[in-house]
C-alpha cells in the first residue's frame, strides 16, 4: 500500500510517498526559513499563505520524484499546529480524496514524530518517547503507535523555542538550534553554571521548566554588555547553556525509567538532531536509544504517511468531517488533547 503523507502544521510544507509504512519512495519539503528569518520566528499568517502558494508544486514534485501517478491512500496532519497552516494541508487532502476516491486519515504529528524511527528499522513497544521541538516538549509512555500516556511536559517554553530565543539574545541567527549546537562544539561547557529550573509543588516528577534558564542566559549577557564580569567567548556561553538544557532532558528520562521500568527510549522532533543529545545518549548504554535519521527529525511528510499506513491497514478511515486543532498537551493537566 502506497500512502501520500501531507504535513503542513507549521512553517514547513512536506509531502512524501511511503510504501507499506517503511519504504520512502519520495519526499519533497518546502522550507520557509528565509521568509521568517527577519522576524526570528514563525509568522503564522505568512506560513499559511506560503503553504497555499507552494502546494501544487510540492505535490507534483513528490509524484515526479517517485515516478508514479497513483497511490492508495492519504494521510494528513490535523493537529497540533498553526490553524491556518493545518487548514491548507487538510483542504488539499480532502480535495484529493474526493477527486481520486481514496481513503483519508487525519494524523497527530506528535505521534508521527515518535513513529519516525520505524522508517529506519524495527521498533518494539513499549517505549519512552521524548518529543522535543520548537513548539512541543513532552515525555510519554507509548504502548502502541496510536496513543500516548503523558508522563511530563514543559510548563513554559519548549526546548526548541528556548534555543531560538537564546540565539536571538546573542544575535546568532535563526533557527537557533543548529547554530548553537555547532558553536557549542568549540566552547567550554563548564564555563558557566546555569540553574536547572524550578517547578511548583505538586508538579509531576517528569515535568520540565526552561524559562528560568532562558532568563539566566539573558541576565549573563547583560552583565557582559555592562562589563561587570570578565568577557567570555560566546561559544563558552552557549556550550554551558546547551549542557544544562540537554542535561534536564536526560534527568527527566532517568525519572521516567525509574517510574515505568521501561529502558527503550525514542527521541523525535527537531531537537532530536542535536549532536550533544545524541552524544550523551551513546554514553547511557543501559538504555536502548532510537533516533530518526536527521532528515526525519523536523516536520516531514514521510512520518505522516508511515503512521497513516498503520491506521489504513487496520481499516481506520476518516471522512470530510475532519477538522484541525491547534491544541497539544496541556501543561497543567494529565491528558492529551
């Protein structure tokens, strides 16, 4: 079964054709980084407009790259994300479903991120899933591909969001994750001691907070500008920042392992490409780690098609009543919405 996956939840429009949930026949992604660069972040209205402009081009290129004109089903992201961007992808998918008389399924792209490593090899359940991106940070227990039990979330900023903001503070460019990761490799990660982040009483042991860390980096920068402290290298600063923020993630995984007894860990989302996180994972030999290939860390159509295949093979289909939702995990609740 060949499934076309359509992903348009944020600033990347991606489509892919995947056979039997494993073999990527083609994948085309239209990035908008240069358009959002002047704003150091994604402008929702601009993102949706650009998706609409490039839809047909991406679709045709996806078919051309695979060398086929027919597929057996459609999978499209319906949540979470920017409502306008999601609507562009869903409207296109509904039109294709009607025109080609093909089954359609709506996919949660967070679940898809944690399914992405299946495209690189076999993956057994249960596992702990760490999803880290510019918009989401959560730690979950996965017993099957279709549902997640939330163990912890960020109560403020997402990890990728903090990277972007720190990069903006330091005038390093956008997106912040790759540039900080690269610069940190030449820095001393013990030059500064940043706080681990405090949580209010009553929070789950796997919950996370990153706003205090972000503020500490900003405060340190202001001290440099005022020349009240010795001037370090920016590489030392971001290396110390990265050591702390990735250390928090590893700490929460350790707590999750203690709570569940599960030692298989899957990492998904844009921050899964971080070299420091991958290096620390190699040192945790008592855990079984699974990372997606680098090209499947960010939002992509292949993971949507692969998870969509799981739904379609068991007979699940959705109709034209499908709607989008911008909602994700509630930081103060126990559920997933």
